[in-house]
C-alpha cells in the first residue's frame, strides 16, 4: 500500500472514530494518538525518504491536507460535545418558577438604635449638632476636665476600666463636650450639642445595671443661659418621647461638673401621677440628671464664666427604652434574642 493510500485509510478510520466518540476526554485521546508526534501521520511522513524526489512534495501536501481536515473535524466534534454537555447541565438545573420562593428574614434596627435616633432627631430639630467621640479616653478629659481631680471622692461613683494609669474607657460622653468646648468659636454663635455613645462603668450586671450602656449627653453654652432654658428643653424632649401629657420636676442633687445640679423626674405614664407600682406610689419616675455647667468646667475650656453660662444633661438610652416599653431587665437588650428584639421591629 502506497503512502497516499495509507493516509487516505487513516483519514477514513479517524473520521469514523471522531463521529462515534461520546465525550471530550475520548476526543482528546484521538487527537493525541493521531496528530501527536508519535502518531501514524508522523510515521507515514517518515517513509517519505523512500519516495522519488518528484513524489515527495505531492505526498507532503496531501498529508498536510489530511491533518488539517482531521483537526477541523476534531474541533467541530468538540464544539458539538460541549454543547450537548451544556444542554444536559441546563436541563438538570431547570428552575420551576411556579415553586414558592425561599422566605427571607428581614432585619431591623435594634430598639436602642431606634431610641437613640429618635432623641437625636428631637435635638437636631432644636438646632443641636450631634458630636461623637472616643470610647477610649484620657483621665484628663474623662475626669479632670469634668471637675474631678485625682483623689476626688466622686470618682468612686464612676470607677471604671483602666488601660494604663492615665488611659481608660470613658465613663460618660462628657469628654466629647470638653473637647468640643475648647474648639468652639463663640463669635460664630452659641454651642448646642448632644454626644451619644457607649460608656463603661465597673458595675455588677443585674436587672438594672450593666458594665456597658449607651448614653446621650447634651450641652448648651451661650450668654444668658438659665435653669429655665434647661427645664424647657428637657420638658420638650420628655413630652416628645413619652407623650404631650407628661410633666417633669427638678430635684436638687449633686454632680461635680454642674452647679446647681438636679435630678429630673417624669410624671408616671402608667398612673398619670396618681401613684402605682411602677412609680413606687410617688407619681414620679426618675429619668436623668442635669444642671448648670460648673464655672470651673467653663474655665478649663477657656470660656469666661462671667460672660457665658450653660446647661448640661445626661440620659441613658436603655433607661428610656425600659420606661417606655415596660422592660424590667436591661440585659435583654444585649442577649441577641430575636424573640425579644422582634417585638420592636418597625417598617423603615
């Protein structure tokens, strides 16, 4: 059999094999076996040395024609096999659009975030700015700038977590007020601000205490600020939070950074001030502390207390939520129990 006849027989057999192969791996094996360096076409071409010189170009050209033909046939078969494989895969992955979809749980803002946002909105509406600060503070800003020098007995009420001798996690958001006061330019207007955020105390966790809680403190500094301004501001906030029928009362108290200082009570929203188990039959519920900014605190921020005065207050966000919704254990806010949290889920 001549070389030309061998090549023609090889083409026929290979085309039959290509047509009958069932998968990509089998097709690749045919390609390697027929067209590879050790394949039969290469072997046939090696016998060209025995041909007459005038026959060699003809046989070489015919061999290349067959090689190109087989390469094209292999490529076409590969494309067909890949299409069939894709079709089979898609058939298996067909989605029945009539089936019900998987239910998706919708998240919501935490109840404490809702309360915080509501209080912020109230004060933004009164022209206050919201200023956030560092949770890790220096002793200087956390205590000394709040009129609590080292060794002051009032520090015991806020004994907290120290990172070093002079660095601690803040016990209130008052350091934000101190930092803001020393930077504020009163030639551009009064200072009205609230400072929300987490605070930390060395308290034993129980139903009404937590080593970590959230607080919002407010501060106003301007010429001619009085206790009447403080009372009116707090009364508006309380009525917005607990209802227009609520009233407040101020009781003398003590805070190192305010003078005079007051505890603020709200009329009981369960009994309307008549007396019940919620208000311990007094008609009033303590809700926050406040007072006029101490002159020494103003001085330490470079503010002349003979020209400027101000008021400050601090309220616990958990305290507001517990009173508003009748929650009797502060720890419920931090347990991530959806049975509790979903009670306060609101549509955004």
